[in-house]
C-alpha cells in the first residue's frame, strides 16, 4: 500500500469526498452526454427530413406544403402529398409543382401550428394544404402563436432535452404498464385516442418505423393553454389570441363555454412545455391519470411569497361587496393569493351570492390545499352549474393529487349527476368512468357506461363507454356507440381544430399564401367550411361524398389500411390517390381525370 | 433450445464479467466518474431492448 498517498489512507474522509465529487461529475457528464445525444438524434433526423423535402426544389417551382398528422405523413410515395405532386405536374399545364410532405405522426393541430412559422420561412410556399384535427379529439387547447410564445410557456427545465426525454420515457413506461392485459378493461387501448390516434403499434404500413410514441401525442406539442389550466371559469386571461372561435365561444374554452383544456379523457400529457400550474406542481405527478393530470393546479405546501401591503386604506372605503370583489380579483391577478383570499372572503361575507367570488374563493382555497373548505364553497355555491364545474373538477384533481381517490370520485360523481350541459356532464362522467376502471370498480363502470346510450350522453362519455365495451368484449355495444360518435363528429369540429384553422387562415392571409383546407375522407365538410368561412379565399375540399361513393363500389380495405379514426383511417395508395385527385381539382380549379391506381 | 440457453448463459456470463471488470477498473484507476456513465449506458441499453425501434422515435420527439 506504499503507493497510496497519505491523503488516500483508509478512513480519511477526504477520500470519500473525492469519490463523491467524482461521481457527481460523472452524473453531470452523463447528463451532458445524453443531452447532446438527444439533440444530435433530433438534428440528424430533422436535417434528413428537411434535406429530403428540399431536394429538387427549384426557385421557379410552385411550392405546396402539406401539413397534417399521420394521414398526411404516412405512406412515403403512396402518401397523398406525393401523389398530389405527380397529379399536379401531370395536369398543371407547364407549371412545375413541388409538393412537400410536412405531415407529422401523431401531431395535433396545436403542434402543427407551432411549427408553422418555421416551415413557412424554410420553404417559402405559395400554398398550404392542411388536413388536420384528427388528433384533437379530447383536446381543447388554445393554439400557440408560433415558437416564441410557446417558448415562454415552457418551464426552465423544458429547455433541457434530457429532461423532456426523461418525461417521455416515464410516459412510455406508463403506457406499457397500461397496455398489460388485466382482468378488467383498463381504459383505452394504448396508443389510441378514443376516436382517433395512431394504431396501437404506433406506426402504419409504409409509415415511420416504430411509429410514434404510444400516447399518440407529441412532446413539445402542448400549447400554452392560456387560460386557467383545467378550465377555470370564463374571463380568465389567455385563451385563443387570434380572435374568437367561430362558434362564438369563449377563447380558450371548450365547447359549451365552460370547461376548457385539460379535461380531455385519456389525453396523454406530452413531454413538452408544461401548462402553468400543471405537472410542475408538487404532488401532481405520476399518480394522476392522464385525464386529470393537467386539469388544475394541485395544492402546494408552500404558499407563494407575497408582498406585504398595508391594507389600512380599506377602512376608508365603503363596505361594498363589489369593491372587495374587484380588489380580490386584482390581488389574484397579481399573484397575491392570501390577500385575494381575504378580499374574497370579505366580499362573500357582504354578499354571499357573488358568483365570481364564490369561484375565486373556492379556487384560492383548493390551490392552497384547503380542500374541505373549498368543497364547502363548491357545495354552497349558488352560481350557474357551468361555473361550478371548474371547482368540482379542480377538487377532484386536488384530491387525486393527495391520493384521496374516493373523494376525487365523489367530486366527479357530483359533476356527472349535475344539471350541467351535455358537454360538461359528459366530461365528468367520462373521467368518473376512467376512475372506476382504475379502481377496479367494474360494475359501477359498466352502469355508467350504459348511460352513454341515453339521448344526451355527450361525446366524451360515449367515447369512454365505447372503449369500455370494446375492452370488455361487448362488441355490439361498442359498435353502436361508434356509429353514434360518427354522427356527432359530423356535427362539429373539435375546438382546437377550429382554432387551428382560424390561426392558419389568418397567418397565411397575412403572408399572401393560399390555403386549401381538406376535410377527412367520409367526413362532412360543413364544420370545416364554417371554421374558415371568415376567409373566403380559402378553398375547402370536400371528401365525404367522393369516398362514400367509392366505398359503395370497393371494399373498405381498398381505401384504408385501418379504422383508427372510427369511420376512416390511414389511406391506402388507392385511397390517397382519390384524395390527391380531389385536392388537385380544387387547386387547379378544373375537372381533371385521375386514373385510379389499382 | 439448448443452443439458445447455452448462448444465453454465455451472454450472461460475459455481461457479469464485463461489469466485474468495469467495477474493478473504476476502483483500480479511481475513475469514479465513470460509474454514472456506465450506469447510464446500461439504462440506455435496457431502454433500447425494451422499446425496440420506437426508442429512436422517443429520442426524436424528446428533442423536438
């Protein structure tokens, strides 16, 4: 042992200190290595994709960008963008067309819009063809305004790819766990959204190897939802900044005007930017099911640091409930939650029927961990049910965050039985169904699922019930609900899709780029046409009758490789040719004969 | 079947041997900073085996 220096003699604490330092350095080096690796992989992948897309673009070509999710991306040479390019160049009378496929597997419209600015700058297109929204079901997020605001919404840690990788891995592991067969149905099949999403293997024939993450969502795709996470009542700041949605609803709000983002059943939290107060909140971790994870901020142990202000001036103002309400709202906006709570309490003492104060007070209570008090406020609240819903939802989330699952179910059950509108009640019921399944309460889950057959069951309950019956082997019931979903899907676009189209149309109009918005095969074009109605120059492509007509003569399998979107799926080469031909007619503005490619 | 089991045994023996050697190297050379790196590589290997091809997509999406 003569080689050891005196410092290295056994028992010397310095030796251990050095080892610890070395290990810490090693950990840091590992993280740096992993960070570089992730960035390198992404860079190489992105460069190859961009290189492939830009190859052959000449300055005189008429560049068309095709954006969408896997229905656009998948298929390679069989994809509709590839065939669209061929058809246009065949019938374009001398104009050289270059069609770039910017489809992104599993992307929802928010993510596609987040990438828009960059892609427009990169390719300088003359036209954009958009077919998107299939992955928006269950999401009601507002649309990010390009990369910059999105970046602002990210937490500091989200700047590190290794952090996002870790989150992504955790989600994938969760999905793997969920995917394990069990004695009871356990929610939707992994990798599928209720009426959309990717096939379970994450990919499709001819698509990207390995496919997308099983969640069907995209990291980095979560938009800053603007308003209160989980849909706090109307009037909250944020929401959709590009104008009101065409339905006239509140910006950033879901259909029905009250519940907002985060309520999406089975919606997987992405590894990207975290909505404020969402996953970053302590206690809001892996224990929460996807449907609730982003619903509302979970109570924090540490109250926020507040500025001490002298409230002596209050003695000089009249005892007015409205005045205190205004003060409470102002304090809340400034983040002075304790002060806001005092003002709200005072306002309610003066006038217990102030609905906005009931909501604010309840939210302040549960966000500070005082759940029972918040529940009392919720039960006493005389406000309209649509305004009470966020409180119930928030309480359910908070109870879950504290591991009090029975209490969480109780809140959801109240919401499910409330006299809310169809949409709100349906969302509560859907989450309750999920909670029952999670707790192994199959009988209760089944009873609830049967309510999906009622007249005004609501889309989300129907979706969850459909999957329940699918998983429990009751195929007939699942099929019946599936057809009902199809009918309801014909009536309206998801709010996020409407907002995305509005954002896309306004952005492109500013830049003088033409837009062709394409409805999915077999789907009614009216909702899409309504979404882009304020921009009359936008061309809308109707694929409903064309495909329904085709399906009368050829089997479904001839046009689609799966049914992952219920009544349609990822198209075959033949289906994509049909689609491309129809889009080409709209672009060229004339009837062209497109030979079916057998 | 026996070939497969034999191969598995050899692979297991080699893996154990590798980790023994690695830990010996770390102690001998006092290169303790290598330990986390090796563990990370091991985790990465497990991850790739477990997730298969979609491991690459996970990296890509994490970096987007």
